[in-house]
C-alpha cells in the first residue's frame, strides 16, 4: 500500500507539472497575440517575440522585415504576409496567426 501511495504521488506531481507548463505555454502565446494589434509596426514583432520567448527563426529575427522574410506571402495578395506562433506543448493546436503588410500588423487571431 505504501508503494502505491508513492507511485500515485509521483504520477500526480508529474501530471500537475505538465498541466502547469502547458497552461504557461498557452498563456504566453495568448499574451504575445494580444500585443499584435492592427497598426503595430512590424519592426517591433521580433522584440515582442523575444520578450515572451515565443516563435522561431524569422519571427525572432529583427532583420526579417528588411529582408521580407517575416512569414509567407499570402497568395493572391500582392502585399500581405502571414506567420504563426504556436504553443510547442500543444503541438501547434494552440497558435496565434498574424497578417501584416511588411509595415504594420493587419490582424491577429488565436486559434485552438
């Protein structure tokens, strides 16, 4: 019986730790997305992504705007780009999608 209690306690701690980390991960993406307001200068995106430790590659690179590589160009739209910042622990199920025109953020939406 004593061994069962130890195993139960350890499993409980692991599950609790995972849930806390998952909630933190989701919350961080939500906070990042809340700062992606229409009209925000895209040159500020890298600093915000670094501040919250979200996104990878070009999203965190301050030169990506000048190099026109901040996201993928939206087909059929001459001057609109799109990128996603996802919560790693949700394997992309929870994310923030951002549209911009390489000057300002046009819109941002949380999914998942």
